[in-house]
């Protein structure tokens, strides 16, 4: 019997050791992982003998995850998870400093000096004020992987700040809010006269040249060869998820404003695109609603693919999005509407019937009461357009001063966000 | 004793089983692989609960590997391994057809229709003629992940085709040639007058506005929101590796032209950038030599990082590169040189002494004999600039017709490359 135990013990050791040796030495899953790309693609190919070219990096921080692009030296997307707790802590942005990310090769990242004297703010994608639950989380939002050159006055310090406020207050109606923010470069359409058309692309077509072409023009800041691209637009995709909420309101406080509660178990979805330029504070947020499908295509990015990879879910929200956009556009003055159509030509406006409604009401003023009532998100998909929650109403212009919106973090978040990069001496 | 064996046997089973269970169920390395980004970054973060945004894909084919960008709908880089055998087979491009890659979501890939009537060729990054060792390998180069809109006449069908020929003939001097090809979007510098300077970026600087700014302008083809960006330039980085060669010449044929053999054990390196536009066939290839360091920064890409991640190796080749570029530039007419300086402003020309040499010889004609002799690559790094092999001489203009360069695949490769996408009917 003693032998049985002895033998068993020795056997366990040999078996476990052999298994460990096999898995760790022969298969080497940990010691020498095979080179795989995203999605598990095998990258063992003779062409890659001297290494896989690197063009971007993903950085994981306490409060956000950022994919950073080495060519534009901008974030590609920055993903956050916001809860009522994450934006009501005591962290203070006065203690935070912008810093070049230590994991980004300095040859491929923006530098602090690139922003000095550029005329652009160092704009956060994940706002510092969303991450007040710890000083560390807030400090980390000042990594340059989270920063993009934004127009300051009238945008980063004003309209965009109110929009950020709007987004974090969605924790009033859902316990878990997910946001993805990033830059866009949208081309515009130019009419060609016959003479110019022949030259486009070096060759005319058989049936005469094209009558228009798509062109992108945007600035870069910094010094060559390491320039930083200035986006023409920014996007945010928001997802307000009630599915893990308990019965009560997520924030355990009455929701600010006249918000409609999201149906329990529903997911609110919205996609927004704004120009990187001063915006008239009276512009309704709904004018910047875009269909997620179109945004995905111009951004070249799939958002929340595990939930919204299902095309039917996107379509449900996008029907409502087209309606909200039309409603917002109808509140603009005619010349504003024309400007916006040009700036958003690559994200075509809603089609046919909706557009006709808008044109018919083109003489209306800004009163929200006159806006056509947009359609409800079609039921059954489990997805609701986020504008149904509070009619896409931004917080008031003066929310910084008044500290409106309640809560401990009310006024503090926006206080110093307007500090643009200091101007450089003439000798730059 | 029998008990000892019995116990041992049972123990092995339990130990191995336990170890297997632990590794496969508890750690789950195979059943449910953790989400990791490139470089093994953990992507388990609450912000990514609904999936990691996807912005690109890497496709591995017989003859090449391509990283494809969903925003520009262009390849980011295409890597090839070329040997004497890979480009001298019997595959025929007449049997190949362009196709949208089945693994690319159609929402994020270029379409065949995007090129029709666009005025641009469907330009291969990995040339079809490099992959004649099997029909399948050649056919695969017609996937749209390998295609970018290139100016046809004077570029894709002419100068660029001669350049591709130059690259594959490097198998004369090294048994293994590695090439990475891709698009670039290079901004140019614009002078601002005082009035305009204040408006750039929406805010002036304290000490008066900047006097110049960097701007990128380029076209897009196709239909919104899924437009395809037209690059302003293209790059190739070549690496001719002799280290695995046997004693004899790699191709076992006398090298074409007046090539110098690469020293055994040496690695030839070169980086080239050309505008996506017709190029005067007399322009010396050396005028398009660029320092690898600068190219990496404007492309936002590290090339052959396992070999050239070592900055000293890049520097060695780049000293020579600056010399070759200066030599090439000196052979241009003054207005051509000015044009090229503007088109390459984001890739600054070689500095100080070298530039002065070039300016001094600005009245010279095109004769190669008058070109200043560029410096040799500094010894000791194991890296030699590729231009030392054959003075960066392109094959003659008429190599297609003459079938020069010998070998079975001589004339065939270029025969039908000039076919641009068919023009669309007017109704597009």
C-alpha cells in the first residue's frame, strides 16, 4: 500500500512535469509566441523574415484604450467605459501634465513642441473630466496618444466641451456608457469645368471627363519629416447600455434635464461628427447626428463590432439617425445648411423623403418646436437611437460658470481645458 | 512492487491530466485565446467589452503579405520575397483577373467600380511579374488589397515599371531580395502672407502668425462614403541579402548590366520615393533615393525592423543615400530640381555640404559623367547602399520591346500592364 502511494506520487510528478515540458518547450505557447496579427492571422511568411512593419500601437490605460497611428501622429480611436462613479471623483486636472507616451517610438509620435505656436489646442479624445475616480486615471488622459490638434475657441473649449458633457451625463439613463472618439479627414466635392476635367488623374474618360471630383485638403503641424495631421472633423460613437443595470436609475439620482429613461434592457446608440472648427453655440446637436453605417465607412473603422456587427442593429438606429439629422438641419439658416452640406458631403445627407421634408421647412427659424418630429427607432432590434433619451439637447452654453448639471464634478472639469499650447518664440 | 507500478501509472495519468486541465481550462490558452493586439498587448479592458474597433487587415498570400487600410482603402505596405526563381516562371497575367479580396468586408475595401473611369490605373504594389513561379501566386497579386490608384501613362506603365524591373534584377547580386512597397501622402509647404497667417488654425500666435504652413491635398475616387484615396507618392524599400547565398552568383547567370557584386555577407539597402505622376524617362533613379530614416517618419512605418531597427545600420545607409540623392538631383535641370524640392518638401533634401555641392553644379546637363561621386557607405555596419551595386541605373526605356534583361519572362511581364480600368458609361 505504501508502494502504491509512493508510485502515485512519483507518477503525478512525472506526468505533470512531462505535460508541462511538452506544452512549454515543444509547443512553446508562452516562451516564443508565434507572430500573429490581429484576428489571429499567422505572419510566418518569407517576406516577413526581417520583421513585420509597424504602423500603429494600442495603449491600454486605466480609463481608456487608444489606438495610435504612426503616419498621422493622431489617435485612430480612443475607447472609454464611463460610469456614474468614473466622472464624479476628486481628481484634479491642475496636477496633470501632457506627456509623450513612453511606449511610442519618438520617431512616430507627436511631440509637445509640435503643438506650441500651432494655433491648435491639445485636444483630449477621452476627456480628462470623464476620469476623476483616480488622479492616475486622469493623469493618463494627458498622454499624447489621447491627443489631437483641435480648434480651441468655439470648438474644444466650447461646443465640443458641451458635447462631452452631454455624453457623460448619459450615465443618468444607463449604468454603463461606452464611447469611442477619434479624428476624421473628410474630402469635399469640387466641380470641374471641362478643361480641368481632362487633367484629373492624367487621363480623360471615353465619354468626356467627370464633372466633379473628391479632394481632401488639410493642414499639418510640427516639423518634417515628423508632421502631425490636423483632422478636418471628429467623431464620437456612444453606446448607453442598460442591460446590467439594477431596477433603479443607474446613477441613483434623478436624471438631469428632461431625459426619457431608456427602456430597461435596451441599448442606446448614437454617432456624431463635427467639424474641427468653431461652431455656432445655437446649432442643435442633432444636426451632427450621422448614420453609423456611413461613419464606419468614412472612418474605415468598425465600432463595437461584437454588438453592432449585426447589420440589422445598425440599420434600426440609422433610420432614426437620418430623421434626427434632418430635424437638426431644418433648424439651420439656409446658408448654414449649405455650408454643412459641403463640409459633410462625404457623409451624404438622408435620402429622398426625409430631405424633401427638410427643404420644405427651409424658411423656419431656430425654434425647436418647429422641427419635424423624427421617427422612432424601429422596435425589435434591442437598439434605440440615443437622441430619443433627451432629444439630443446639449447642456446650456454657460454650464461651466453655473455649474449646472449638479454633482461634485460639475464646474471643475471645464475650467482649464481652454489652455492652448503655449506659443513658441519666433525662432521655431 | 506491482503496487508501485500501478500507483505510478495512475499518478502519471492524474498529473498529466491535471496539468492539461489546468493549462487548457483554467488558463485557456487554446480554447479561448486572450484578445491581444500586435506586439502581444492585452486587450481585456472594460472599454472594449463590445469588441475592438477594426481599422485594417493583414492578408498573407503565396507571394506577398499586404496590410490593407480601411480608411484610405489602400494597402499600407506590401511585403515580398523575390528570388531568381520567383520571377522567371511561366505564369501568364493574361489569365489573371482583378478581384475584391474575400476577407475584406466590402464596406471597407475598394471596389472594381471605383477605378472605372477614374483616370487611374489599378497599380500593383507587389508586381504580377515578380510572381511567375505559379499561376496561383500571380493571380493573387490581382487582389485589390495589393492595388492602389496609380497614374498610368508616364508612371505605372513607364517609369515605375522600369523601376520594378530594376528591383527584381537585384536577384542578380543577392539570392534573397526583400521589398516593401506602399503609398504615401506627402504635404507641401505653403507660404502665408500676414493676413492669411492669422486665420490658420483659428488663432494667431503671440509673436505674430507663422509664415508658412504644411498642407496636404489629394484626390479620392469612387463614391462616398466609401471613397478610395489617391496617393501623392509611392515608396519602395529594398533589401538585397547575400548572407544565405552560396559562393557563386545567386542567379547562376552573369549579372545584367555593369553591376558590381555585393560583398559576400553584406546586405544592400535602399529606399525610394516617387511622385504618383508622369516622370520624365531621363530622370536618374538616384534622384528618388531617400534616407530610410526620413521615409520611415513620413510613412509612419518601420521597415525590416528585425534588421534595420538598429539605428546605426540605418544611419550608415542613409549617409550614402543623401549622397546619391544629391548626385541625382544635380543631373536635373534647374526648374525640374525646384519642382522636385517642392514635391519632396516633407522629405527634406540632404543637408549643408552636400546641398552646396549640388547647387554649385546646377548648370550641368544630364550627363552621368558630370555627377558628383557620392560617398561610399561607411564600412563596418554590414549594410551597403543598394546604389553601389549598379549605380542605380534603370533598365532602358524600351526594355519591354527589346525584351532586354534576358530570361524567359523578359518581355511578357510588361505587355499588358498598361491596361487601365475600362471607362464607365456616363451614368455613373
